[in-house]
């Protein structure tokens, strides 16, 4: 059912040329894979740094929001009505 393999003379010039081309192709493929891996690792570091920075920003804004909510709750209701009237 499978194809019969042609017997190859491993001492032939054609065989050596094919092997050399294959070796070059394999080396090139492995180098590209390594380069992709390096780029991926760099991107991971970059995104991790961005993520940390954004988490800190979220924490800062959450604290700011809590502070503003506390201030808002302490305002007398009459000043809230006036403030809301100015917004409309």
C-alpha cells in the first residue's frame, strides 16, 4: 500500500547536495523558531510590565473613587439638590 522507496547511494554527489540543502533548511527553520521564541518572551515581559502598571493605576483610581464617595456622602442633602440642579 505504501510507496516503495528508491534506494539512494549515500556516496553520490546528488545525495550529498540534497543532504546539505536539507541541513541548511533545518538550521534556518530552527533559527526562525528560536527567534520567534525570543520575540515571544520579550512580548511576555512587555505585557507583564504593562499589566502591572495598569493594575497599579486601577488601585489608585479605586482609592480616589472611595475618597470621592466618602466626601459625597458627607455633603448635606440640600447642597446635593443644588448641585444636581446646576448639572441639568
